C-alpha cells in the first residue's frame, strides 16, 4: 500500500525542518510554553505557516493538558464573521492554549476589531496569526502587537532527506537523487507544490 503525503507531515515541532536555526529556536520557545507572545507568521505560500501554527498551538495545549483534544482552535480569515470574536474569547476562557487565525489578511477591515480585542483581552499573547501578505500591508497596530516572524521557503537542500524518503519508500523509481534536487529547485521548496508532485506520482504508479 502506498502512503500519502499526509503520512509524512510533521506531527511534532521537532519533526519540522527549519531553514534558519534562530527562527527554530524562537518558535521552540512558544511551542514549549517558555515564551508567550502573540505571533505573526508571514511568508510565501506553501512554506508551512499554517502547519507550524497548528503544531505550536497543539503543543502548547498538550503541555497544559487542559484539553482532551490535541487540535488547536483555528479560525480561517476568510470565514471571519460576527461570532469569531466570541469564539476566540471562548477559547481564551477554557484554557491557556494559543488560538490560530489563519490568513489574517482576509480579515480586511475586521483587523481593527481583532486589534481592539487584543487590547482588551489579548495582552498575554495567545494568538498565532498567519498571512502571505507582507506585514506592511496589514493594519500596523495589529502587527505591533505581535512578534513578527518570516517563514522562508527552503532555499538550500534542507528538505532533501525528507523528500527523498517519501519518493524512495513509495517506489517512485525515476525520482533519482538528481531528479529530487531538481524538483526542490523548481518548486522553490514549496511544500504544497511538492505535495502535488508526490500525489501525482503515487497516482501514476498505482495504475
Ligand atoms: N515541513 C513539512 N514537511 C512536510 N509537509 C509540510 C511541511 N510544512 C508544511 N507541509 C505541508 O505542505 C502543505 C503546505 O503547507 P502550509 O499549508 O502549512 O503552508 P502555508 O505557508 O500556510 O501556505 P499558504 O501561505 O498558502 O497558506 C500542507 O499540506 C502542509 O501540511
Ligand atoms: Mg496557510
């Protein structure tokens, strides 16, 4: 039975390969609970921001052992509505885990509402925001209330071992080491594009 890309996704913080050691150390502080701030993760599509946000939120939750579920509370920016603030407040009141707001640029004018909420309740640092947009295009007052961290796409071959393992274990014979290096280079390391190539290959092999 072939595996899927899903089976190779990092489940814990330590399984994530970071391009920059300093960023890894900083994020580890939030994931381990030794550091508590609102966080804004930004960077190009497919670099793993949503996944990293989810893992940090889930690990801080596990540490506190307040919830039975390992899932983080995640709100998608494009589904923001009147009830979203209530939902965040509810999550704040039931435990001390992070709440993820994915694609915060989609909030558009509602970024003001979120900023007002942070000023009222959020000073302890319980939000992880993600966005593709450069921080300069977001509401400045919102950005000011966060540690701003850029998640870069892999520029070197840092994800090579993981990608090679995926293709090798699933009998993708024409993905030689050279072909995998080319794949990483042409996708600029975007995990989402690597996912598409891998799933295509699995589908092709299974026929
Ligand atoms: N280190 C990793 N190893 C394997 N898969 C990963 C890794 N990081 C992310 N992924 C997977 O790659 C895909 C893209 O990652 P993700 O959605 O987190 O990127 P993103 O930065 O949030 O992109 P976008 O800006 O488009 O929202 C997802 O399926 C994710 O689970
Ligand atoms: Mg995302």
